[in-house]
C-alpha cells in the first residue's frame, strides 16, 4: 500500500526519531511511504487555543496536501484527532462547505499509527525486538477521540524481549493539553506529578505512548527529576529490531 | 406576518448571584493547589464517587442507549422550549399553582422575596438547589430580613461555615469530618458541646437541629430536577429525606427552576431517573424522589409557586454549539472524573457551577468575556464527555468558547505569526532550523516559563525529519 506520512510539526521539528521509525517500520512491512513536502502543521494548536480563523489556512493546506492519497498515517493520536474531529468544523464555521466535505474525505483516510497497523494493514506482530521493561501511557486523544482501545498494547505484546508493565491510573491525563501546560502551568504540573509517580511505581525503564507531545511533557518532567526513566515513542519500539 | 427583532437574548446580569469569580482560574487554582488538606479531601472523595458510579454504570447493558435517549430527549426539548414551557404553565396553573416568569436573577430574587413577605413569615427552609445558589437567593432573602435555612446536610455545613459550595452534588466535598465538627460547634444552634467527629454523630446533630426547623417553618424554597410539561408535575431527587420534609410540611412552597429543566412527557422520566442516580451518587435508584402537581387540598403545601428562571439560558440556547450545555441534569459525573477539578476543587472556578460543565456553562450564562479564563481550565482530555449521562460534548464546547474568548494581544500576534509561517513551507523550514540551532535552554521567559518551571525542554535534534527525508 502507498501511504502518505503526515509527520506532524512536533515530530518533524523536535522528535524526528518517531517519524523516521514510522517510515522504517512501514517500509519493513513492505509498504511504500511518501512524504508530501507541502505539509506543515494541522492547526490543532490554533484551534484549541481559540484561533480558528488563523487555523483555516492550515486546514486548507492540510486538506490540499493529502487529498490525493488513499491512506495517510501520523505518529500521533492528537493530530489525527484534530484532522478527524476539528477540520470540518473549522471549515464549516468559516462557511466553506466544500472544504468541510473535502476535509471529511481526507479525515476518513487518515489513521493514527496503531490504527493503520491493526485495522488497515491487519498486522499484530510487526517483528520488533526491544529488550526492555516498558510501560504504556494511553494518550487522551488516542483513547477518547480516536478510540484506539488496546491496539497499541496488542502491538507491544508481540514485541520480542519486551516486558510490558501496567501503568496505574493509566487513563488519567498527563496534564499536557497543549497551551494548557502554559496557561495553567501549576495545575498541569500537579497532574504531571501524579503521572510521573505512577510511571515510577511500575519500575519501567521506558514509558511509551503514541504521541510525542505527551511524551515531551512526561519526559520533560522525568528528566527534571533525574528519574532514570526514558520516554520513547511507540513507533520507535515497533521499528526496533535485533539488526538495527 | 410582521416580525420584530428584539435583539440577542440577555446574559445573566452582573452584581447579583454567583456565576463570576473574583480572579481568573489559573490564579485561583494555584492557591487551591497549595492547600494539601483540600487536595487530599478532594482526591479521596472524587476517587470514591468515581469508583461507585463506575461500577453501577458498568452493570447496565443498555447504558449507552440510555445516554443516547437522554441526549435525544434533551435536544428535542430545547427545539421547542417555548411551547413546552407554556404547556407547563397551563398545567401547573390548572392544578392550583401560580407560575412566575423571571428574566434574570434580580427578577427571580424579587419574586421569591415578595412571595415570602406576603406570607408574613421571616424564615424559609430550603431544599438543595443550584438555581437558587446561582441567583444568590439566600443573600437576597437575608437582605430582606428573611432567614433561609439550608436543610441538605452538606449545604448546611457550607451555610454554617459561611463558605461557598465547591461541588454540584457534594457541596462540602472540600471539608473533612474534623472541620465539619468545628463548624457545627461554632455555628449550630443548640449543639452538644461534647460533639465528636464520628460521621453518624455529626449527622445526628444536624438531624436534631433540622427536625426542629422543619416542624416550625411554614415556607419552603426548592429547585427542581425535572418538570413534566404534559402533566405540570415537578420532581426533586435527593438522598437524605430533608427535601421530602421541605416539600410536604410547610404551608407554602416556592420552586425556582431553570427553564431548561422541563421535559415533554411523564414517560421521559423513565430515562432520566435511570441516568441521574447512577451517574451522580452511584446509586441504582434515587433514594427520595418527590413529585407533586400543583396543590392537593388537605395534603401538603396549600400554596405553590413556580418561578421559571432564564438568567442567560435563552442566550445559551441561541448558540448552536454551546446550547447542549443546557442538557445538563446536574449529576456532577464530569466533576468527579476531571483531572483538573480533582486537583483544584470547585472554588477555583469562581461560579456555583464548577468543573467541566461549569467551564462551559458559566461563561455562556454570563457572556464569555466575564468568565474568559474558564474555557481554558481544561486539558481537553475528554473524560467529561465519556462520563456525561446525556452525552454533552464538553471538549467541543470548550474549544468553541475559546474561539469567542478575548485573547491577550501578545498571544494574538504570536499565533498570527505562527500561522503565517506554517502556511509557507520554505519559511517554516527556516524557522525549524532556527529552533534547531538554539542551544539547550533550561529557563524560558514568560509565558513559556510555565513550562520550564517544572519540565525540561527536549534536546534539539541534529536534523529535522524533512532534512533527513530530503537527504535520503
């Protein structure tokens, strides 16, 4: 299958390892990955901070960039959530019914990585090897906007060498929330403190998730505390093999 | 047919009621976060209710269908609200009640105060009611020389403590039993000075005090959970039986009800009486469900007044996205699952409606500018939407209201610059490189110091993804 990578601005700029791993993984599974270079940002930050008018151009760009592809994948539940649940809404609010229809069309072919692997490609075992003790944080948008359910866990359970440990209170938000982390920094930090406590209780070496944004938040806190737990994107674990 | 445009419906007026806080949410939240006792009380209480509600919700095989039915009933009701309210008025009047229409808090307070004055009494007993808290009825009655006595145990604790409620269902959730004992010893008339902080003993002390009051007070004020348009029947759901006392013992009953509480038909209660107790208190069936239709000669209050309150609700109804906030049945499930509420408590929201539903309801009732920080008091985690028994899409309303909120000038400029850059891939790539070349920083200037106060920034990678892809 020919798959277009929607890299997300965050992974492109700050967490390219997650995006490279997505490419390597899909190519290893025999698929062709393309990277439409006109893409930038889906506009979620603008939409969620109250700037839908500014976001309109970004929505238009995103829809135009990915209109021609039969499948689009992103290493992020949150950005796919925005594409699926917000793009058409922004277009409609601006009175552009045609853009809304095209946005819905693109959204219907846009998948978060675990959705693409399990639902579209029908893969459970991606042939990965990752000999570490890992705990998984289900990010809010993958869980409650996309309903990925246990798909990431099913993929992780097949990874050879990986010891998966349950995260207590896993479904509680880490406190990131985009600009929430800045506008309500104290509350965000209080939520993060509980998330980090639960991560450390697991004794895991690695905390993984399907969103670089939440991992940036959890990882930023763990690093500040010198907690000795790393954050690694789900794509990087699934892309890891004994050879590389 | 000629039409007259009467303008947009009014929002709740300033200077009356309890819908606006003294300071923005982030500041109020910071204070609350510093109170360790409060956080322990809240964490304990919300975890307990969450667990209890979760287990009784899980045992119903048709919970999702019930939610869908509740949501559909509310949407259908809002679509013909004027007609249903007029039907309700006709039925209540035919059954011997008197219906009053209050455009806002001022009018409602004046109507109730005048009605109490007309009875010649100077004390009223109250059933727990959000609508009367919203309009500041107790303050208005006190100003008129009338003493309101809250009879719900938690509301009584709040009232005696000269405090404010911090939860829709459990208004004294921020208090533990040692604090409650102190409040009772200080403020409860005739309390036993040897009172302990044993919960049963505390409840018994309140019961002794309240029984006296029930038997000697001739006027009661209540809210309503539901009003059935086809029959004119009012319904109050409560757990302690104090409400039943207030609704049956006095000569005069005055009910203040938000106009969104009407339901079309008696059979609609079948859905809501299943949804509400499971979502709120975690009970399978509500303990005390009182229903009355007008006046029954020789039985119960012989004078019944229904005050229909707008106070900004029509303005909410005018907003296509925001209007679903009017579907709320005040169960408080969204508060109990909210990670923000659990850590800040209800007072930080500055309104009688705290938590996720408060963050979407209060700004709409007052106009967003008067509660501009509330739509941002959420990480948009979505737990509230999942928990809501009538499926109010709170995260979408939050995003919608953020788009209407006034924004700081510096933020507006930064957002416009970011959008401009991101709509130009070459410029965007140059901006990425600028970010990449920045050496690792540990402390950023405001407002970005909100991040670096507690979190490290990621190390900038040696190359962006698009660089790597281009070089492949």
